[in-house]
């Protein structure tokens, strides 16, 4: 499916940036991880877990959190660094920030259209 841009040239869905495709493929849980990192800054895994538990009002287990963090790292949306010898620190990458910014813009536009 293609759309026409204002200049009259055809735009294919394949013209989307990698960030758009990446964010569209994420689960709501993964988007919530990105949001937490965006809102609170770099955090260790247990701090992310605590923020998400507060948000969801239920326990988040390690088997849910860490595979999702690893996938976000693999997609270059989150950076995994060392806080110390035993603790990893997770930070939103530039691609992660851009993906969230695009989603925020899209969500705000959708809210205006619905109003």
C-alpha cells in the first residue's frame, strides 16, 4: 500500500524508518519499559522492575523483565552497560528516544482527531 506525499511522489511502506518498524513490533510491556527509561533515566533492572510493578499494581518476575530488556537491547532501543561488577544499567539509546518521540507525536495527533 502506498501513500502520496505532498510533493506528489509515491511513498511505500518500505520507506518507513527502522524505528517505526521496530516500535510497531514491540509489545505494550516493552513500550512501557522504554517509557520508564525515558521518564526516570538510566536504571538497573531491579529499578525498572519496581517502576513497572508500581505502574501495573502487580508483581513482575525476572523471566518476564530480562528477556524483554534483552530484546530491546538487540533492537538498539536500549543500551546495556555496567553499573558495577554485578549490576547492569539500562539506558535509552538515541533510536529509542526517537521511537518514543514518534509514538508520542502519533498518540497526541490521534487524541486531537478524536476530540
